[in-house]
């Protein structure tokens, strides 16, 4: 049965308009993006099949082009649409930080770092550079490693902070495994980074580990 034949209160688009996007399931949200189903399937049926095939909504959103386009009802047009949506979401989150909301809104900081790092298949070490009023001056992905580790050079972080004339830094890296628990190596590099930045009078405000779920804050753990 086509979605247009469903009762109006059960149609995803109408439900979103009436109750907001948070009221919809992953399959319903995906169905709105897909717009149409395939032969013998509604858009919701197709969405459920895709979520099953890719394991989750995140699995679908992070699929590479070949894997994505191999899915039923998908192709280059949908892939480019999806990449545009994801890029807009990242820029929206970045705009919150650019307006100086990073430290007055810790949630915005976490969401921004998740959007930039959680989907990465390799370990990435990045930094937010802040002025003396904790406004964001810039964000850079500085080091890339294997799935297990990234080679981090505190002197290079200090050099980039000085280039921004930053007064403070928030560091972050992802764990591709999805487990955000800091390792002993993470604690060691954080101490070295804090010492290196301290030599040039720059504060390390926090270090976030990004995985599945909420990023772990070193400052909240008392590890700084």
C-alpha cells in the first residue's frame, strides 16, 4: 500500500509537521528523505530494509559511495543529496561555535566534535583554538593515525595555537572502535600537550574522546 493511501495521522511527513522530527522513528525519517519506495514497497518499507541491510541509520549515513549506491532504491542522486545534507548539518553545528557558543554551550561543542570525528574510520586528532574570551578562532584536524593510534606532536599543536594567537585549546580525537573510554596513552599525551602549551602560556581547557554515545571529557573526569 502506498503511503498516500495510509491514514493521514500515520504518514511520516504529516506526523513530522504535527509532532516534530523527534517523534519519528529512524525508518520514518529515512522514508521522508527517500520520498518514494521501490516496486511493491512503500518508502517506509524500503527504509526499514535499508536500515536492516546497513545495520543502523549511522551505518547507512557513513557508507561509502559504492556500498550506498548498491542498496535498493539508491544511486548517485540519493548519495549526493545525502552528502549535501550531512555537510549542511556539520556547517550548522560549526556556525554555533563560530558565534562564540562553544563554552557557554558544552552540548554544542560535543555535537560539533561528534559531527567531525565520529564517522572517521581512522583515528584523527584535532583542536579547537580559542581566544582569551573563549571564542572559536579555528578548528583543525592535525594528525591522522591507524585505527589504533595517532602520532601526536605537542610542539606542532603549540605552533598552530601560536599561529592563531590562541589563548586556549580544546583537543579531541576519535576512537574508531566506538569505545570512548580514554586509554593510558591518551592520558599521557594529554599531560604532554598541557605541558607544551603551558610553556607558551596557552591553556588546555579540555580533551574529548569521541566514540559512540556522548564524548568523554578529560576535564570532567579530573584528568587535566
